[in-house]
C-alpha cells in the first residue's frame, strides 16, 4: 500500500504536562513542567516578562477538546482561529490545543492564535502567511512535516516560512523525531550515486552503492520500522529529467516487496515514496540508464538503517531563518532549569542535521 506523498506527520512527543491557561497557575488544573525547565519563573521575577504585547500562534492538527480546556482554566476564553482552519471534527487528536496550553503557561499574557497544518502543503503554506499578515502573529510554532518536503530546495512551506521571517516574525519548528547518527537511531542515507552493479531481482539496471563509516553495500538493511521510505535527488523541484526508482526487497534480495517507480521525464519532482518499511527489509535505489548521477537522500521516516549518515532534518524546519528545535526530556532537568550539555542531552529520537540546499526556490 502506497503512503500518500503529502501525508503530514506530527513531530512532537508528549513530554510536557498540559499547561496553565490563565495568568494565575492556581486557577488551572495543569501546569507545564517547562515553566521551571525553561527558567520562565526566573524571567518573570527578574524582568517582568509575561508575553504581554506578543501574539503567539500554533500550527498543528486541530484544537479538539478546546472547550474542555477553556472550562478548566487552562486556556483563555478567546483565541484567534483562522476561518475554517480549526481542524476539529476530523478525528484528529487536538495536539494544537495541547501546544497552546504549553504556550499559555509560559507566556500567560500573550495573545494566542491557531490554524491547522493538516489540510495539505498549499494550505499549510497559506496558513503560515495568514497567521502573520491576517492574524498579526509575532511568533509562529509548528510540529508538522510533510513527507515530500525536499531536503535540497525550499518548497512551498519553507518559502512561506522565509516570507514571514523576512517580515519580522519568529518561526519555530520541530527538527523532527526521526533519529540521529550520534544516538544510534539514524534512518537516513545521504551521498552521491555510485554504480553498484545490478541485482537478480532487478536485471539490467544500476543500483546505488551505499558507503558509510559503518560499512558499504548495494543495499540498506532496515533495523527498525518506519512510516515509509522516501528518496530525493538533486534535481530542481518540478523539473527532474533523471529517472530514479526506489525498491524494497526481501532479505534474500530475490523478491520485490514494494516499489516506487514514478517516471521523471523533465517536468516532475525528484521524489519517490514507498509504503511502510519493516525490520530486515532491504532498500535499493535504482538509476535509469539515461539518468545522470545525482546526490541522494534516502529517508526511512522514523525507520532505522544499518548504513546511515547525518542529515535527517529537512524541509521548512531547515528554512534559513527558522529555529529548528530538538527535543530534550524534561525529566533530565530534575525539577529545575535546563543547563544543557551532558546534563540535559538531546533525546535519542530527535533528528540531526546539517542541511545543505542545492537550489534556490
């Protein structure tokens, strides 16, 4: 089964408690541990900072459960939602509501706004713009990425982020929960295409030779399951004439379990996407005979590979002026403030960088 190429994915984990929705924490049912971990109480007592005069807006799935949270005092009675963009009634989780709770607990006097990021790439990009220019948001936060956001060129969402940051907004986006080489959880391979010969299951075509510090092979072995396998290569979006395909094979390399074989003939995105991948699957990249060698980005989308490189973070989280935010376990603060370093290490699932673009938008 093929995964929709424009399927969004949430990138946050529920490591913080729901937050206070009122300036007085005593009136709220829940108070975020992040208040202490981020030193918010110290900032308030030292500088009087409460978010007054700022508008902070969230992009996520939906604001389901909003009424219950407002009734408990954990969110204010009014907030600014873009018309038709609440995301409610679609079976979503209300993660946007939870994020707004956290924001309100840390900055109780800031105005709040919301728009769904779950209505496709074009809608996500437009909602970013509308939160800045229609809703007048000063700070915008999201926890969403789309599978087909390019690692090599700013797509529509990243372009929207570039526009609002150029206009003075601060934009914060999750780096992702797809792992890192340093933590041994990586599920990305990035490198130049190298001809690795052919395989019995795929006669007459050239497969890529993967080479990393951990070894080399004409296949990548999946060591942990992922949403899908995706492949990008360094052609401009909408203009690829170099045809690459992506195959998922059985461990003996004799059977094709899944494949993405879209044709790139001059007016296509340099992108392929399979369905879910599972441990011991083998992933193979195929280059058509007429295709030029290109730099490749293979991604297991929360899967893990035996041969992996750095460079997981991509898309709008890597936009020029965006803040790409890694994850840290709030428990490592021990009830106090984060001090960084080995005391508060990045979570094993948090995505690594760096990110290098090859084309302007």
